[in-house]
């Protein structure tokens, strides 16, 4: 079956612009996670959804970052007024339920802010 | 603070030699422990996981890991490394004590020499 997909695979933008990153989880997975991986680092948690609601957004670095999951499936991570420090690979993962179930990761979106 | 330490940034082993990658976590009475592998341009793939029970867990590709509560460690091992094992390996901790999200270490890059 299809795994987690993320679009676009690469995004280059200019400082100050707005970007949207999309995640399609595995069908039937109720939990969806966003992580950010900077060069030479492990993934860092941003936010996770259980269903449509954000269960924990404590990892979002500031109010320029926002994520939605309106129908409990596809999620969009939105970044306003991008800064060069936002450049990283943004990873999405999904699991059947939050907690014990394995998180399956997508290939990531590489964001470059010039 | 919740943290995972992988003390070795790079490890080089000869093909056919044994391998041990170290991982320590900061706290938790009942952590869920994971090892993921990431090849260049690929997403994170789960190698193995520990939730409870037998402290020696077997994973895919001939890997195993041992949970030692007294040392807060979850080291990954393989008796005989293959050239295709060259990749970056991440240890992660999750579970209720970690808010159902994964906290990753910084990763260990494995190089295999022939």
C-alpha cells in the first residue's frame, strides 16, 4: 500500500515569503506528526494531530509556524515570513494511534530559504 | 529536559566486522525505544522497537538492540556488517512520558570499508 507522501519534495523560496508543505498520511492513520531535521541533526518534533485537532504543538518554534488537518487526513504545515534559519528538511509521519504505534515517515520536504 | 544521546557522530567498521551503536536517554520509567535508519535521500525506516518485556529485541536486516534500564541505554548491534548498512542511524524515545512524540538523538553515521 501507499506510504506517507509529502509534497513538494523540494521548495526554494526567498526570505519573507509564505510557504505551505503538504503531507498525505497512510490511509486510516489517525495520528499525524511533523518534525524538522536540520543538517547534521536528528529530527525535532514540531506538532502532532490526533484526528483533526492538534494534540501537542509545543515544538512549533514561533507563531510564524502553523499546521492544520481539517478533515483528519491530509495536513498542511504553513510557514509565514520565512527566514533563512527555517531551511531544513520537514518530515511528516503517521501512525494508527498516537503513542505505542509505529510512526511511518515520509521522504520529507527540503525547504531552502534564500 | 528530555534528551537522547548518541555519543558517536561517525563510526567506521570493516565489512564483516561486528557493530555496536550507543544510545542513552535522559529519563523515563517506561520509555518506548526505537532505532531508525536513514539512507541518503531516503526517509526514516524503523529497524526495531522496544515497549516492554524481553529486553533483547530483534529487528530487520539482522539488527538487534538491548534495553538496559540501569544504564538508561538502548544500544544497537549487528554481528556482521554489510556494505549496504552504510547509512545514518537514529535512536529515539517515545511513549506517554514523552508526550507521545519521538525525541531523537543526533544520529550516528556508519561507514563500511571493504
